[in-house]
């Protein structure tokens, strides 16, 4: 009886241990599954927060708008710069007209020579070469004139632009703005009631009406 009881005890003990091990394994797998689901949800929440963070910050920002082109057009220095550019452009245009007249004369002479059946081919070829050289001279002059006018425009307008941008920065600092959008550069589809137009402030800083 003692031996039988001992065997029966070992059987139930082993059986219970195995049940306990299976329960532990099941619980462990369940724990891992829950942990992975939690990690997945946390990653999703983290990505949503990262994506929404700029919008949340922007919603709290103090935003202003300004039209730099409108201010630039009112600057008194603009008229003087445009006058200088017009004088330079007219000078180049007059010189180009001289080159164009020279080309037209050579072309008319060439047509007369080309129509003359008794004219040697060597003379015709020389006239063609003269036309080609004249055309090249005109194109080079036109390119140089455009480059010179563009460089002069930059030199004349940059000081004006710098003054306007400096006034915009001062207005932004005085108004404690976090962001100022230039509607002349970046089109703005909509501005809410909280958005402030600082163009009048910038005009005032520059002494413009």
C-alpha cells in the first residue's frame, strides 16, 4: 500500500508540474503577445505625435504676413534705380541698332552680289562670311548687354531690398512674431483672424505712407 501510494503521489505530482509548466508557457506567450501589441500601439502613438507636433506648434505660434513688393514699390529709391536702368538700356539699344543697320546693309549688298551671275564665287563666299561675322558680333553684344543690365539692376535694387527686409525683421521682433510670411514670395491661400498684417508697421518704420 505504501508503494502504491508513493507511485500515485509521483504521478499526480508530475502531472500537476506539467500542467503548471504548460500554464507558465501559455502565460509567457500571452505576455509577449500583449507586450508586442503595446509596443506597436506606442509606436503608432509616437509617430502620430511626431507628425502632429509641427501643427501643434504652429497653432500656438504668433503669425504675421507682409507684402514686400508693395513696400518695395513705394520706396523713393526705386524710381531713381529705374531711371538709371532705363538710361543704360537705351544706350545699349542705340548701339544695337547701329549693329543691326550694319547687318542689314551687308545683307542687302550680299543679295545684289548673289543675284549677279557674273560675280565670282570667291566674292560671294566672302560676303557670306562677313554676314556670319556680323551676326555673331550682334549676338555677343546682345548677350553682354543683357548681362550688364542684370548686374546693374541687382546692384541698384539690393540696397533697397535690404532696407525693406531689415524693416520687416524689426517689425517682427517688435511684435514678438514667431513667423512672418511674405505674400509677395509665398502665396497664402487663407489667413485667419489671428493672423496679423504687419505691412503698415513696416511702411511706418521706413517712413512710407
